[in-house]
C-alpha cells in the first residue's frame, strides 16, 4: 500500500511539474494545418473579401473604441460596445461575473474548441487624453495599439464569419477579457470556468509567434516600525533605512549574463512611505517586478529577494512583510518547451503569416516566451500561442502608435488561423 501511495504521489508531482513547464508531450502533432488550398475555399475567400471591403469601417470602430476609457477593472463601457455589436449580428453575447465577454461560433462537431482572446483593458487611467491623431498610415493615442486594435480585429472577424457563412467542425470562441494588465485575471477566471482545446491570444506586434509564458512576480515589500519625531529619532528602528539597505542589496543578487540562453530581470519600480518630513515613517515600501521563463530560476530569485528584504529588516530592527500584486507562473525554458515549438498550433500560425506575405527577416519565426492571456493556458498544459494584432510601438506610454494597414493583416490572420485550427467544414 505504501509503495502504491509513493507511485501515485510521484505521478502527481510529475504531472504538476509538466503542467508548470507547459510541456505538451512527446506525441504532440507537428504538421501545419494550413495550406493555400484552404485559403482558397469559397467561404474563406468570402470572409477575407468581407474584411477587405469593410476595413474602413473596422478602422472607424477601432478609433471609437480607443476613445472609450478602459483602465483595468473599468472596462464595462467597452464590453457593452462588444455585446451590442455581437447581438446586432444575431450572435449570443455571454458575460461572466468578472466582466469577460464572449461569443461562440458553433461548429458542426468533431473539431477542437479554439479560443481567440483579446483583452479590453489598457494601462491608462481615467482622465487620460485618448484623442486619436492620424498622420497617413500612422495613428497615435494611448491604448490604440495595446490592446484596442485586437478588440476591433475580433469584432471584424465575427462580422466576416457571419457574412461569409463560414463553418468549422470545432467551436471558435471569440473572447474579450478584462484585467489582463493586472495579471491576466480575466483569462484566468474564464479558463477556470470554461473549456478550451487551443488558445490564441491576439496581443502584440505582428511577427514571431510566441508559444511560451514569461513568469511575472509583482510584489510590494513593506517595512514597518514604531516611528518617531526627528528630534528623538537617533538610534531608533527605521523602516526607510531598511528599505534603502534592501534595495541596494537586491541589485547585488546575481542574474544570468545578458547573453545566457535563459535570462531573468527584476526592477524596483515604486517607492512609498511617510506622511510628514519631520518623522521616521512608520511604514516604507517598494515594489519588485521579477521576470523569467525559467520556473526554477524564478523561484530561486524570488527566494533571494525575500531573504534579502528580511535580512535588511532585521538589521534595522523593523518588521517586514510581502504583499503580492500578481503571481504568474513561468511556462518553461526553450528546452522544456521543445515539443511546444513543433506543435501544429505554432507551425500553422507561422504558415498563415507567410501566406499573408509577412517576412520574419533575420529574426526567429517563434519564441518561447510571452506576456499575454495565452500564458494562463501555457502553464496549464493547454496548447497556446500569442499572435500580433498589427504593427506598432511605444505601448504603455502616451506616445503609443500603430500602423493602420497592418491591422487588416492581423484580422485576416485570425480568420485563416481559425479555419485551419477549428477545421473548415464545407460539406
């Protein structure tokens, strides 16, 4: 009986480790599901033609959506726009308690359930000037690229799908998530309450297909003490001194060299503490953003950071506690994700982009990282990738921009990938 228990426990541990590393398994299929012949099928051609014929309207909607404030946790107005447009198409728009919105393009049966996800939120707070400014093919506005372009892309896909009468064997789920910028919360909630065989996040620049998951730990390190007036502060425990000591010591924690196959990075981003000039603050804190794709390295560095903080607190005779902001697991190193790189989900996405005339240049066609809604699926062992919505840059800044014509490529890409993955049915 004890031997059986040990074998069961070992199996559970191995299964959990494989899931954490995002490994598909040795038998993962590799052959691309896309071909030029598939793109030439009547309903697919009709769907692509619909995108082309209505691209000006897609762009107008993209700009209108950009002007709707959608900071994380306050995406309701954008979500309502999506629901209204879906219902106008005769589609059922579903919504969960967190605020995610989705519709299911029902399949005829027998194919995989494929989810395409675009997040509704942006990082820009209420009151940000969201005026869209266009100069030729370049458009500028906070949030116009990340991720409003994707929100409009998926709505254009829904319209083209319905207009062309596309049918696939598997269901195609178009999902608009909330709170992605706060740690992929919307996607995590949806995956916990629904099912998916394949997941595609539409988020980022056109280019390499991302099939991994960057581990991201956000923490606030808090130091507390009794405080004291400046006149009586000499020799007293001091949270601010502990904070200063800790930050300096953190940056002495060794990281892999810049040219290492698997790297890591961390940053102290926000400092807080004190209410008056003439007193020791009773509390002082800073945030740490730690990132790597390697789950072992992620835990080792995180432990070192926490230990460094605890040591600094003890040296200054103050208390220390950690407050979690977000805790997204790492998907695994390129070696751990070797099977994922060859999975047909990845090879199909690459072939679709090539068919659309995209040149990868000298860069890789796929990379084992990612910081999108796809991460949620990767760390659960669900085949998942992220693909680009358009070309653009300076996201998360007021200088954010996007290339307008490239959004057409992004939309066409989703249609071709959806019919390839969910298996076109033209019987």
